[in-house]
């Protein structure tokens, strides 16, 4: 519907990787499909194992379970549509679909920033106050910390998404990205967006910097506490409890900072797509791998869960065999 000099947009076209040859797009589809399945499987295993194994009912694994749940949501929001654009060339997304995708992208992204800060605080309490750790991080406290980590994503996503999609859009509806991120969608707006851009910049800085400062403060105190430990074995054990989280934080924040805080002159759409893949696709896959490979407790729990599942399977097979034998014996008696 035409209104003045602009046309109301009812759908958007995600350019994704359409500039690449078809063969490369097919290869990317297989690669991202593999990563997607590994991400879902790995994070689902972390959730199930930390719920099923009593040895993993500590606060650290409670927050890890929250992180895995968040990563599954992050992937479900971004990857299925991207796979569709690669294999079926289904590049269109409705106006409401684009707004919904952007809302949940902001929600999960902001929540992950604060959840990583909460996990750093958990490691700080565990290492700096080990005797008081069970009292401080009791079930009620960790539930509150998890809620506080998830909550900031709601107002941030609501304000930014509703404000952006209240603007009029020009007739051009091609989003030069593989999902509905704020900067490429903002370029299609036919109105003065100066106030929104100021809000977006301030909001992004606060969302990234506040958790980042909390993480830095926690790890500064952790490093000071580890240096005071007299034995090398004690230092190694203390550091190993937080090395996985530190690696996950580094991967997430480096890729996020390179995507949103680089100068515009060095920030081409193609390079931004590659960097966005790091924190939307690659990092969610690596998180369960890092935590399982670098954590003996998780590896042992996975082994126990697998053995328990095999034991249940064998018991069911034996029970089924017994029932078949009893049925055959009953038939023979009747004959």
C-alpha cells in the first residue's frame, strides 16, 4: 500500500550467501546442518546429564544447564531459516517473522551476556570462598541469579524491536544478512533514525560492557586467590575449574566485539556475516564440547549416563525375551 513517497513492506528478502556459487552454498548447507545437529545434540546432552546425574547438581552445572538451554534457543531462532535460504532458496521472511526473529535474537544474546557474568561470579565464590560456597549459592540464590540473568533480555528486546519496526520502510526490502539483525534492517528505514541509533549504541555498550566488567572483576579476584595457593597442584586444580568458562567467554566476546564495535570503514557486510557466524552458529556448538572435554566430572557423568542407558536397554531386552519365552511355554501347555 503506497503512502506518500514510500511503500509499506509486508516481507523481507534475506540475501544470506546468495552471492556465492550454488556449489559453495550446497557445501555451506551441509556444513551448517552438521554444526546445527551437533549443537542440538551436545547441548541437549548437557541438559539431560546435569539433570539426571546427582553428582552434577551443584550451582556450576545449574548455570551450565541454563547456558545450554539458551544456546539451543539461539540456534533454533537463527539456523533453520539460514539452512532454508541455502538449500531451498527460500529467502523471503514475513514482516512479523523478521520482527520475531530479531526479538528472540536480542533476548537470547542479552541473556547470554548476563548469564556468562553470573557464571563468572559463581566461579569467584567457589574459589575465593570455598567453605561458604554451598551456603552462598543455595538453590534459592542460584534461581534468583538465573532469573536476573534472563530478565534483561526482555526489556532490551522489546524496546529495540518494537521501536525499529514502528519506522516506515522503503520499497527496497533486501536484508543483506542471513538473519534479521538490527543494522541491516535499519538501512531499509525511510525516516530519521538518529535517536534510535544513539539508543542502540548506548544499549549495546551497556549490555556488553556491564557483564564484561563483572567478569573481569571476578577473574581478577580469582587470579589473586589462585596465586596465593602454595602448591602447584592446588593452583592447577583451581584454574581448571574456571578454564572452560574463561574459554567460552573469550570466544563469545571476541566475536561479538569484532562484529559490533569495529569501525564502519573496516566493517563490510560479508565480513560481518562471517563474524556473526562465530557467535550465532560456531560458539553454541563449541560450548558443550569445551565443557565436556575439559571437565572430568562431565565426562564421567556422560559415561555413567551411557552405561545406565545401556543397562536399562539390556534389562528391557531380557524382560521382553522372558515374556516371549513365557508366552511360548503357555502355548505349548495348551497344546
